[in-house]
């Protein structure tokens, strides 16, 4: 994974933190720390979302070892150490120092509460005991979505995923134009080299196009960016055949089975590769 992709994880984690999704942000920052353990900024970001004081200190100590001159890291580490010392002095032992304890039996009131029969907000005729762990809405197994932090309702999952989609309308225009021009060239190439070579060229061309568009829109993501790209690829790939037929005034050229097969292979293999890169 490249440094740019690690940076994307950091950007997504910051967006999740701003949206109040610290558990999601922590998982993203931890993933980044596994990939790039030698980056001080990764450990600094992770220290800002983890709740465990001891874990905060360890992250900041790792960042300080990697970048001793970083004033932000030094200030944060000094604060965490003071806070940790205050907790110990007050008898509030941080989680990092607590030995594992056996689970105590739940109070009767808690048992009664967990056994409360509810009705799903989306399926009122279905009884359930589940609630969305974010908004508290009753949900049944049919609409409950398992996430790394527990079950959530579809509305909260959509709201959570929306923070990762930051494309603007111009990104869709850029994707359409780039895909149209690129596929027109590949479509013309397909009609010249034949279907056999497109078995190898198609996936490579689609993957390359997806990467070009991803960089052209400055690594922003859009819900329908892949669909716009796929549609433009289809139109662009067919343009050479239509243009040649119009110029020759012979639409039988448009129906040449070998040319159609070559272009079809590009569309099947190339569009799939481009969409996989953009989704």
C-alpha cells in the first residue's frame, strides 16, 4: 500500500472523528499504523481517538521516538502524562493498569431491561429486543446491520458512510470526459488489434483508467462515480465503430462480429476493472 493510500486512511479517520465516530476513526488509524508504523503523524492521530489513557501515552511515546522535534507530540505527551499521574494520585487507576476482572452478574433491573419486548421501527409487526447502538431505534434482525462497533439501523449506517463520500459535481464531469476520451481510443485500438489481444489489454486499460480518474478527482469518492465512469466507457468504446460506419456509409461495418467481440471484451473486462478501482 502506498503513502497516498495511507494518507487516505488518515483523511477518512479524521472525517469519522469530526462526525463523532471515534470507534470508526480508531479502527482506520490502527489500520494505518499497521501499514506505516514509522510515521509519527499516524500515532498522533491514533492517540487522539483512543479512550484509554495508557494507550494514548504509548501512542504518543511512539510518535515522540519517531519525531523528537515535533512540538505538538511533545505537548500532547506531557499533558497525557500529567493526566495519568493525577488519575493514579486520586486512586482512579487508568484502564491500562487494571487487572482483568470476572464478570459480575447483571442486576435484575438490567436483565429485565434487556428482555424488554420492542417492535421494529421499520417492521412494526415484528417483535425484537435489539436497538441501534447509536440512535437507540428498535431494529429487528432483518434490518439490523452488523458493524465493527455493534448492530446499527440502516439510517445510521448510511449517515456514517456518507462522511466518506466527498465528491463534488465537477468530479462527475471530469470522470465522464476522461472515460469517454480514453475509451474512444481503446475502442479504436480494439477494432484494429482484434479480440484475442483485448483479453489482456482490456483489464489493464480499465484499471489504468480507474487510477487516472481517481487521481484526476483528487482522490475524492462519490456514490455514483463508478456508474458515470462505466456509462461513459460504454459510449466512448462504441464511438469509433459508429463514426467509421457513418463515414463509410455502410452500417454493416458497425456489425462486424470481430470488432464487436473485441470491443465487448474491453467493456466486460475493462469496465469491471475501472469500477472496482472507484467503488
